[in-house]
């Protein structure tokens, strides 16, 4: 754990220390998020001599738990930048975003990210970082097999068969292991015109469309040996990305950080929109992480002023560029879209406005998410029952909803 922050000005009673617990987006000490926050805090404190910002940065494996333990102990931080906010909002522990941020800053959030930060039509979660997914493919493997990137599921399966015939280890890597199964699952559900919820936000995990999608995956990819030597339910995203960067994967769904991983290993890759059942998918998965402010310690004005600074165009751009993520504000998105240096992110930026996010505003999502990670791999296993597994997940969702 690293603690950052300046010394403030003197010991007068008007001095305020704000605490922020944040997640680490870095891959090591050289690009740890501690460096990002240290620079930002130094600049802020130099203009606000009465305010000290103490930031502690934790790995993604620990940060949500750290915040929960602080809250449970009656000592929440002033701010937390973590994976989910809805439970704390439902408990009445968070400031409304409209009571914190200035109107121009709140209005600058991309609209679907703002909407995803709402519980009962009130925004409590502030999006902090975003990403979307595209289909990555290995250009060398495709060229050797004489393939063009797929636009439909059938073309994807045909490509996977051709790659498998040439001895490619993972023709299509399908990471449905516990690390991030909920992402791969939702990407596939969207490409089959389904999803976790309907337009009204009601869970429909075992819808006809979703059962058809997972039946296709079981029969046309997994059942034909086109997803590699590791069972999808045991394959984690990190391992799938490593295999792609090692040149062992023909195709997989990926987000921006895979560009850097593959590039460093010299893998020539292309990116295309996710194939759908009948053509390029009209919707893609969007993922956002969240900033929230706890109301227990007061300091609303100071917290709001600091967060206005955090969400300035300059700081949002710095963070997005440092970690290959998409900006959560309109101003920074427009700047990136027009900038030559951010050309690599164009396929992801293009999709962000129409991306669909997990139902993070439902406090039930945490339980549903955990169940998906544990169970979904069984739906595509040999002899597995997509209808049975998705039906059980729907029952979990219904129970979690009624428990709220």
C-alpha cells in the first residue's frame, strides 16, 4: 500500500485532510497508479494550501475488499475509486453526484455512463475509466490460412476450423473462467441480440436469444474443439491475453490493454467489431469503473472541488493515455478522437457511445456477477445444458432482486 499526499498548510482548525482509496491500473512499479495520483495531488495541493489529499492505492484483487472493511469498521474513506458503487448508494452512504460536482463537470460525463451510475434515477456513481471490446485477430495466422476477419458467427466458426486445421493452439480463445467470465458472456449475449437485462432493466438471463447463443457456442465452437486445450470454464482472461501475445491465439475478444501486450511481443494483430449472429454486432460491451464519495465525514465542498479537478479534461486525458483506457467525459473523448496520437484507440472510442454496461445500478448485480463467474463455463461444457445453467442464473438474479 502506498500513501501519498502533501503536508497541507500549518495546523489550523480550517485545514482538511481528504482520504481517497484507489485501484492500481499499472502493470508494475514503473507505471503504478500511485505515480498518477502523486502528480495530480501535488498540483491540486499547491493551489489549495488548506487541503491535504491522502491517497492509498491497492491492487484490483484487494481494493473493493479494503473499502468494504473500512466501511464495515465505521471509518469509510472520503472517496473510493473501485469496481462498484450500488450497495453503498442503497445504504445511503454516498453523496449524490449533483451535490458534489459543478454543473459543467457533471454534464461532461458520457450520457450512458452517467445513467449507469444511477440508482432509482439519482446518480451516485461517477464513471472513472471505461473500455469496450473488439475482436482481435492474429494477422500472420490469418494470412497463412488465407482468411479474412469474420463478420458473422458462421464466418468466425469457419475461420476457427481453418486455424485449427493448421495447428493453431487456440483458434478462438473463449475465457469463461472466474476472472472475468461476466465480460465474455455479455459480449456474446449482445452479439446474439440478448443480454443480462431487457430494456426495462429486468433480468432475462435465460431468454430464448441467450439460450440460443450459448447452445451455438457449445455446439459450433467448444464441441468441435475450436477453443483450445483449456476448457473455457477454466480459462481466465489474463491467460487468454498472454496466449494471444505469445502468438498462440487466432481470435479473441479484447480491450485496449491487449494492444500494448501484443505489440510488445511483436504480434501483428487486427481489430474488427464483434461478429454477430447475422452480421457485425449492433451492440458491444462497455465496462466502467467508479468513483464515489462517502457522506459520513462531511467535507462535501472540499470533496466536490477536488473531484472537479480530477475530472478536468487534462487529467482525464492523462489517465486514459497512461493506461490505454477510454475517457469517461465528452470533452476528453472529442480530443482523443481528433488526435493522431490516439489513433490506436479509435475502434474502441467509436463504440463507446452505443456500448451497453453491466446492470451495475442494481444492488443484486454483485451476487449475479459472482454466480456467472462460477457457473457459466458449465453451459458450454460437453453435454452441458445452456438452458439449465442460464435458468439457474436467472433464479439467482430473481432471488437477489427480491432480497433488496
